């Protein structure tokens, strides 16, 4: 069946008619069911370090910020990984700022221990690291690497990500290197970056498809207030500026499901942050199939604030797990078992399909509370 054209993607990104958007979300949900099923895979997030050498203009971990920092010990990471097994998760995600204090050989030993002691898949999200380090971690049986390019527009990327010395970031090339090393690769973007146009976001979605991504994370742009882009008077792209809204994120998630029908798409914590009531459910109803509950030890959670007000930051892992499972059950979906498979991103299917009943109804600029169907 025909793939979405650039013009069709732009049309749906600009679409504001509630009835038309219900068709988009319903179609994405049907494609999700056909290609990856009804299981929701749980990826336990362990934020292993808040140190970062970058100066990104929106991120609360940027090096210039004066704040308490931490770096988890080997035993703390292993304890968190063991808790993931106890909670029934299939994957842990080891995430940090771009911290070269995390020595490659040390982390490789941690990865081998996790693999020896547990059945978990391991996703790494550690920023731009050297090829030899990435190869070492792959040899230590890391399964996946998540490296968000945030925007595919070079000028916009440069405007919000200052260079680190003479190094030039080319995350697209690095993603291809990661694929060549045997990793499943994941990336993603922020929706509503100041200066981001609909044309830019459409090209981002097309790039997901051309990169053949296995994982795609999409969330709203949320700048920490103690950063250059956290100021209230930041300039935007005017009439063509992509809004930072739940409604806009859901459109991007749904279109991504259509162009990458077999990829793993999380309903992100950032989405839940802008709609704490049922943002996660809306993500799952628009094509997503992954949750990423936080397993970071409590003493460190407040020190890992990429943006303020992160959803569920004060819940312990057991409480969060129970809440998410209840949400999944209310949707008539199931928690997946095992690490979850590799899904190859393929061409999209056509859009025209309608459900007989709406799953949620738009209200102003975002979906209203979820309506559970019988």
C-alpha cells in the first residue's frame, strides 16, 4: 500500500479538525495492533549519572548549571537492574548526560554482570561516545542504543546545541555507525522547539523511516527554566511555529507509527508531564506501545531534572509499576513479557479507516480525558 507523501504528512501535522484527527489516531492504533500487537513493553529507566559536558540551551543537566551532581556506583546500578526483573520488566535503559567520567571498561563490566545475572535486554542512552567505546559496549552485549537527534534541521540543531570544542555533532552518521555495530537503534525529536516549523517536523518523521529506526521517542519541548531557552520571551517561528502541546505530540506519534509500523514507540514521560491525568493513555491510543517507568534510586531523582515537574518522580518503583499496569488493563491491553523483539521499520499503510466510536474527544488544543470503550 502507498507510503505517506511529504505533503500528506504536512497536511496531518497542520490538521486541527477533531473528526479528521480521530481518523488519524484510529488508523495509527490499527496499524500498531496489526504490526506489534496489544502488548505494552516496560523499559525500566535507570538514570546513572547527571554529569554532562554539553551546554544544550534547554536541558537542566547542561554543564554550566550549578547543581548537585551524582554518578551511580556499580552496585547501585545492579540493584536497580535486579529490581527491574522483580517487577517483570524485560529491558533496562541506562541513561545519563554525556559523561566521560563513566569509563568505558568499567561500564562494560557492569553490562556483562547484568547479562550474566538477569534475562534483561539493555538499552544505552549515553550521548555521543567514541566508536571504540560503543564497540566495547556492544561486545559486552548491550542490545540497543538510543540517540535522539531532536531535530533534523542543521541550523535549528546548531542553534540549541552549542558545539563541544572543535567536535561537530553528526548524530545521523553516528546512528548509522551504531546500526553497523549490531545495535538496535533508536532516536527521536522534541515537538515545539522554538523556531521549529511544520516543514522541519515533517522532515523529521520522514527521516525516522529512512533510517529504519527500531525505536522512536517523541515528546514535547520542555525547557528547564534555568537555561537560555527557559526564558519566557524566547523567539519562535511565528505563524509556522509548531506548538508544544499534547495534541501536536499525538499527531507526530501517530504519523510515526504509520511510517514506521513495526518500531517500538514509547508513550513518553514528557507526554505524561504535560497531561498528568491521562497523557500516557492518549499516547498508547495514538500508536505507542512502550512505557518507561523510572527505576533511578530515590536520592538521585531530584538531581536528574532535564526539565522540571517530571511525571511520577516522587513515586517508588513498585508504586509506579502498579499504577502503570492498572492503566494498561483499563485500556484492555496487556503488559508484554521478555525483552521485546526487534521490529524492522517498513513503509506505511494508507490512512482511510474509521472506528465506529471515538476513543477520546478533542477539547480546545488537546484531547479531553480518556473514554474507555467496552
